[in-house]
C-alpha cells in the first residue's frame, strides 16, 4: 500500500472500486457519493448523448445491491443529478440542477425475491420531491451540493444563484447566505458542501478556486486555498470533506488532484491518486473477457518505459468531483472522469 507523510499525518491508499458501465455494478460519469452505515450510494450522471444516469447502492467491499431512479421528468426521475444526502432515517435525497428540485427515496427500499450479488431487484420507494425553480429566496437554481446538519436540516449550494440555502428536510425554506462575487462570503458557482463537528460550514467555491468556511448562521470565518494549478492551489474545486481532526480535504476537479489543509488553512499535502491493479468489479469483467476469448489473455506491453507510463496514468485521479469521509475515517474520492472511487485512510503519527 502506498503511504505518504506530512506533518505528523500518514495518508495511506487502501483500494479502489471501478467499472465504467451504463447500468448494474459500476459507474458512468459519477458526480457524488455518500456513505450510510456499511453502504455507499453513488450517482452516475451519464452524458447528454447517453443519459444513463442512476443511483447505485453497494457495500464498501463491492457487493452490488441495486440501483434506482431513471432519466426523465416524472416523479422519481431526473435530468441532471448533482448531489446526494442521507438523513437519520436512511432516506436518500437527490438534487437535480436541471429540474431544480430535490427528490426523496426510501434508501432501505424493498427487494423482490432473493438478494443476489448482482441483484437488479432492489426497489427503493420514491416518496416525494420538492423545490421551485427561480432566484427568489426559497427557490432553487442549479442545486449542486447538499449536506445535513446536526438538527437534520439540509444545506444546499446553488451554482446559478451563487448562494447557500437552508431548508428543513421537507423543503421548508429557513434562510440563505452568499451572493455572486469574489469577496469574502461571495461565490462563483458554488458546488460541494460539508459541515464539521462544530456545525461550521465548508463550501467549495468552484469559480473562485477556494473553499470558504462559515459559522452555522452563514457568517464568513476563513478560506482555504487560492486559484491556480500548483500544489496547494485549486482550479475548479468540486468537493470538500472535513475529518475528525479538522483537516480539510478538497477535490481539485480540473487539476486532477486532492489538496489537504490543516484547520488553520496551512497546506499539508497533495494527493494525485494511487490506484493499482483491477477492482473486484473490474476483475470480473476481465475474467469474463478471458473466458470469452478462449483463454487468450491481453497482449503484454514489452516496452517497460511505456508500461510504466500507462501504470502511472492509471494511478492518477481523473476529474475527482466528490469526497466523503465515513465514521471510521475511510476517505472516498469519486472520479467523474475515470468512473472510479479511490479509498484512503489518514493516521496521526
């Protein structure tokens, strides 16, 4: 396992989950994920030419449970999904930046028949949706990131209204903060959002190349990072997560890296990706292809320099969009460009 160190912290690559697929086990242009108990929910967005998006549910060790939601404008459907959140009852909330609404599902769902390793019989119940398109307070335009606070209220970033809005989980508007601009407390197409143990709010300010921290009432506290392509700088930050030590992890979508800062805003380390080999889902595909080819394996690359470049390219992040940390400290980094999740642990030395 690859381990990197910085100022008393060890960052260790653990494993990855990967398989580009329009349905079933795997992802197609995933944009967000969320941990819930021993499960992971992830949105595959698809593309305009191939709108094959859905929400997949699977365990951390790659047991595929099922998928739900389909492309469309009907109840329980979506056009451009952006974000996921799960409440204390296990209900799954999904934001749609095209329909400007939040749809709610029973994440525990129901099964028809036996639960299989590759079951497609998972039938979560669509419950309701809420949200009105517009720029007035309480309306939505481009909902992009979501997170629940300790009181079970939902904060939503709006990338077209350039603000953060707070709702009850039933869609009742509470308050909003922020407006378009580059000053303190202002946003340019905000995206990911997270809340730390103290209730402070962290917003990935996509267009301004930074993450801003706010108190629970929306008062500006500080910023992390600045616009640029070097280590410690950010170019299109998409996701943000805060661990139990207060360290801040930020996905740099355009820069294909993850930047980590300490609670005071000092840069700690740049992670570039460390995935090696095939994931369980990927190995299943390789085995099936091998069987279908009559046992003829892949052609080996004889040029060691070329092979090393390919291996290094496979390790690196490809448009990392979202980042989440579970209660055990497992760090999941979701790659939109490579349809993959890389997992890390951080330990204090």
